């Protein structure tokens, strides 16, 4: 039986499996990550969470232009970080998030800050 706990504390994957270090996934980005759990005990909110992530992703694409900041090979085999994988994953590369309309973005951020401040005062 596999659980989130056993996956995130596996001594074969991690040198310090019992230490709380969330940054370990930045150090080992290909390590197993069972975000919502597995099987019938899987998180009941996973569908809602994925929909929220989808909306955030769409808002980012709507608000920002992604500008290439480093070279990337888009060839499906040469550019793949693991050519033996069933899913092509490119090598790491950098992009710049350039606001599509900086004035509108600044106004939206200011309005959001004001709403948050009003909630905190209430």
C-alpha cells in the first residue's frame, strides 16, 4: 500500500526522509510527489484544486506575455529531458513574464490590495 507519507519519506529517494524540508522538491524536481494522495483515500478537493489551478494559469496567460529568456530546443526528441519517457518534458529554460497591459495590471493589483485591507479592518 502506498500513501503520501510513505512516498515523501522514502529513504531510497531522500537522504533525510524524516526531516521537514519542502525545498527538497526544488533540489530533486523528478522525485515522486503524490500531491492529492492515492486511491480511495485521495483528497476530495482535488478536482476543485485542479480547476482553480486551471483558472490561475489562464489568468496568467491573459495578463502576461511569456517572452523567451534562454535557448530552448523544441525538437520532440533532442529537446526532451528524457527521450525514453512516454510524455515529452523539455529541458529547463527561462521566460520573462511581461505584462500585456501594465496600467490595467497595476490597477487590478491596487484594487485587490484595497479589498484585502478592507477585509482585514472588518
